[in-house]
C-alpha cells in the first residue's frame, strides 16, 4: 500500500490465508528509490520517546549497522537499516488459545488502540520533519 509520508513510501500487510485471518505483521519501507531507510536513527529516536529504550543488536559491527526492537505489551516494532517491521501477532501464537499463549509467555495480539498508537507515533514523527 503506498504511503503519503516524508519518511516512508510503502506498507506491506501480511496475514494468514485462513478463515478469520487478521493482520500479523506490517513492513514499512523508506522513500521511493532509497535502498535503505536514510534516517534509521531519527525513527528510533521518535519511537523511543513513546515506547522507551529499545533492545539494540549489531547486524554488522564493521559497517556500524544495527537493528532496534521495541517491545510493546501486545507486539514488537523492529527498525533496521531497510524497514520498520511491526509484529502485530506472532505466527505461532495466532493459532493458540489465550491459556496456551500465557503458558508460552507470548504477548496477546495487538489491540486496535495499540495499533493506532504505533501508527499515530510514526505519522507524527515524520510530519515534524
């Protein structure tokens, strides 16, 4: 889906091909023609103001490449040099009952208000630039 946003150009939605399937993840890419996100640090700073410090993992230490994961109560946001990935529901968890999720310590699917907060945060941060 094309996006009208200064930082992002496209969102790809993924969901299971099954009855009642709901969105499981969203992948957001950078500006048209850009091979990567030119402002990964700005995106991380923006999300940190709302969600707190992320977990940061080295992807390529010599090239100073990393990814950041923001843990939400009902999902995750990962920011890499290429995309912003929003995990609304984990693949295995979407087929589990609430007691099974709890036993495996998996978060519940992202709520409508949680999803709205993620989108509002990303939209407001980009609009400020």
